[in-house]
């Protein structure tokens, strides 16, 4: 089962499947609305949304997430993610998959300032990715910053992939179906929050644009194998 955060049918089918014989998400949402439990924090803070749902169900957040994770594993859930990058040879992703940041995958311009190199060192050692935007709509936004630099290169640290020609590189959006089981455990609450936020927005639409602007998956140093790549799009 694949979940696409921008696709109403995908999100609603998934949530209905996961909550079957557990709780009614529509009834719960409108009960929370009626009881004044829906506020700005509900939409923007992971723990607030999950705590209010758990409280409604008479569970702790940990108990709720344990059931949620078990159901996601049972149904072999995958979440669509969109890796934005630049490369002169898109076929390399079909061969090697999507790799985290390292000195073996990224070359930083030797002319960079000390500050820029320091930023690169911090980023590559602590948040090596790879990163995948959750919203395709945001991935297609030319102003999202990732189109020009790629998600793996800091705005202040220009560089390029080792096996690419930076002069001939083109923006790519790599569509990936990422298995739920590959997501880092400490972040599982974030993905439950994001999917439920999307579901509630589809049944009770919010007027705000870019609902998932900047929301992303971080594999935190693990590669994504080529088998999980659905499409490589030149942007």
C-alpha cells in the first residue's frame, strides 16, 4: 500500500485501512472540533495532534504509535518521497540508488570559504540524508530552493556529485516509494502526524497553501536501493 500525501484517495484509503476495527477517524476529528481540541498547535506540532488523538482513544501516545506501526508493517506500507537533486547522468540513480552525503559522493568546491566548508562538515556528519520531500506539489515549486541546489547540498556550500559534470547537470525529481520499515524509528511519530494531518485536511479543508512545505523524510545515513525508485523526472 502506497501513501501519497498530496493524493486524497491515497491518504483516505490508507487511513481507513489502518483504523479499521480500531476507531472512526471522521467521528473522532469532528468530536475534537466540537470539544475545542483543534487549534493552531494541533496542525503544526507533532505531539499535540497525536496526544489529543491518543487522549480521545484512552491511550498513551506510545500505545497509539505501537498499534499504528504494527498496522503499517502488516500492510507493507510505503510512503511517496521526492528527492530533488542535480546530475548530468540520471541513470546512475537507477544503478546505485540514492546515497547519503559523504566525501565519496559529493565534491565541495575548493574555493569555498572556511565558513562554508565548516557548514558542509557539520551537515555531512550530522544530517547526511538522503532527504525526500513528502509533497510533490512542493517539489515542483521552483522557489523551494532544492531545485537549484539539490536537497543534499547546503545553499551556502556549492558542490556537485562525484560522477557528474556540474556544467551539464539538470534538476531532477526522483519519485520514490519508501518502505515504512526503512524510516528511522525515532521519527515514526512525525510520519503518523503528517499522514493524519493530510487526512483531516481532506475531510475538512484548510485554506492555507503549501500545507506540507518543507516536510521531508530523512533516512539519516541509510541508502535507498534502486528498487524503490518509481520514476526519475527531469524538472
